[in-house]
C-alpha cells in the first residue's frame, strides 16, 4: 500500500474528526417574507462567535462550526443544529435549536458540547420546523 504524503513530502496525517458538528443556518429571505430568516436575525454573529470561542479555547477536537442553508423553523430562527459524530456503528445524535442568540453560544459550548446536556429551553418544537 502506498504511503500518502503532503505536497511538501511530509507524511500525511489524517485530520482529527471533531466530536460534534454545529450547523448554523445562513438562509436569506426577503425582508418582506412573513416567515423571516435566520440571516436577518443575526445568525452571522452566532457563527462567528462559535468560531472565535473554538479558536480561543482550543476546542478544535471537540467541535466544528459551519454555515448551512435553510434548516426549517424560519419563523422561530435562528436555527442551530448540533450533530454528534458517531463511530462506524453509531449514527450520532442530533439536536435542533430555535430562537438561538449570540448570548447562547457560551452556554451551548459549556453545557451541551462539553457537559453533554442539551439546552432544553432552546430545543426546537416540532411545530416550529417547517
């Protein structure tokens, strides 16, 4: 089997998969759309805060934060999804949050990602997801 190397000739090291992936809706709708949208409700600031705290606290092996299109729940957004990466026999867990705010980011990291306890008051109700 051939050994993988980087373009500079150093041995390739497979990146560490973080335990969680945090998806932040960045969907944009017209300001006149009655459902609203996550982008106009501040989802950019949520994503930037997640990324900043990940860097500051050196939590790269714990989670990755990324933008995504519509996750549903537009009227109750911003919507944030936390997915736990599972092993080969484990599909992981998924929690959908609605009404998420920048002020909730530290709590998400401390309570859900580190502590393992989802934030009950922010968990999306099925009727909120469209």
